[in-house]
C-alpha cells in the first residue's frame, strides 16, 4: 500500500500558511504539471493529481482541521477519497484554470460541471402498503458516468486538449473590412477544449445508458400524489458534476372495503334489521385486525360509529387517524312463510302501538 505524502510538503508551505499562499503555491504546481503541457508523462500526471488533492484539503478549513488532528486516516473517515479524474479537478478549481493557456475569463462558465438530469418514476402501490409503508425495488433506465473513461469522454490515457482552431478561447475572430467580428468557435462549440480521442464505449459523451435497480423506502401514510425524492439517483452529471435526483410519484390502488379521507378511513358495515332493532356486537375488520363493534338497540340506517386511532398513520409521524363506520341496514329477502307470518304479526303490533301514540297526541 502506497503511503501518501504530507499535504503541506506537497504544496511546499508550512502549517501556518494562509489561504492566499496555499492557492498561489497550488497554482504554480498545477501550471507546471498540467496534463496539456505534459502529455504522456505519467509522473507529471500523478503530481498534478497529488497537488490538487492537497489543495482541496488545505483550502477547506473543516478538512484542514481534521487532517491537522488525525492525518490521512481521519479524512478517510469522512468519506473524502480525492478526485476521480482530471475533469473533477478542472471542474472544482475552474477559477484557477480559467487563465491557463489563454482560456480567458469566460472559460469557467463554458466548461463548468453540469448537474445530472432529474428523473421521474410513477409507482402504484396497495392501500395497505400506503398505510404502513414498505421497502421495495424499482428498475430504471438512466445515463450513468461511463466506467471506461470515468465520465471524461476521452479514450483512456488521453485527455481534453486545447482546441487547435481557437487556441482555447472558445471564440474565433474574423475581419470584415474595418471590423473584427468574434464568433463562437465552430470546432469546439465554444468549449475551448475538445476530445481528440473519444472513448470507444461512450463515443465521447462521458455517459452510457444502463438499467439499474434502485431501492425505495416508502414511509407509512403516503397517499396518491405523494412525491418521494431519492437524492443522487437521477442521471449522472457531466464534467464531474453531481448526479440528478429521482422523484417517485405514488399512486395508491383502491381498497375493496376501506376508503380514505385524509388520515381517517371510512367503511360501510352491513347489519340486519333485527340487529339494528335489538342491538348486537359484530366483528368489523380494521387495518390490522378484527374488532368488536357494539351496535346499540334502535340503531338507524346511516348511523356512524368510530374506532379511535385505527386509521392511517400520519406521514409526519404524529399518531393515526380514526376508522369511521356507517351502518347499512339490510332489508331481508327470500323470506320463509314462517318469517313472513312473524313479520306480519310484528307489523300489527307496530301499527297498534303507533295508533295508540297518535290517539294520545289528539287527547292533548
């Protein structure tokens, strides 16, 4: 295993060096070992990367403090592992490289790292998965950084080169009579640099399309229209830029018994007219189990009952809604002769009871 050199030693500064001195030292080394000036020189390439890593740490007060106290091992604990390639370096320190080789002040904006495109995925889930959450996997197609060229677009062993047409300025000057007109260089399209040896796998784009599985954690309480953001799971960025995000839009399939109203769930419970008249204890499904619902005597069609805290969990983690039950009194069909006779007798008694009540009303 190769032992890393001390960052202060690499830049040639002492431990008390200020920001301006560190930047000046790095600028000098970057110019000396720049790959465009040392093509094919592997030692210069390594020194260029080494200087960039040292500068990245020492210019950042937080990274510098960790390095001063815990060394290279401490930085590894933070996830810092240097740069993947030259494009990462050029993107991170564009302000330093802008004026190298006559690029001019506009170079940074033309060659800046570009963030990857955000992606959308529409997902349908069951009512129960929406209520209690689930972990699942989806498969998406997306552009990813080409593994062959590490996103540079250049054939391995080659690098972006200064445009021979415009000399790296991104613009060319044409004289027309007494006037000089500056236009965007058609050869490099204003980039100032170009790929002279494109990567065979991505054809110079720096990206390849791949199908990949992505894990999705669906929290309890989501509903149709909920949008989940998976940071960094979109398409890869260009020129070392960060990847985009993946947005998962939720569609909840309907349930055959429950309906949702905010965090409450609503259902209709059928009972017989006998149960409605005499009262009963009946089993009613909830999201997790069956519970006893006490139907009191004389319950009327459309009466509403409630189970507290048996609804949908709050997406923000504050309790659950209620289960609201509306009673449906079913009229019996297919009666036997005995049942008809009993109902007729019941009807007579009800009529007699009603007549007595009306007579009392008239007496008053």
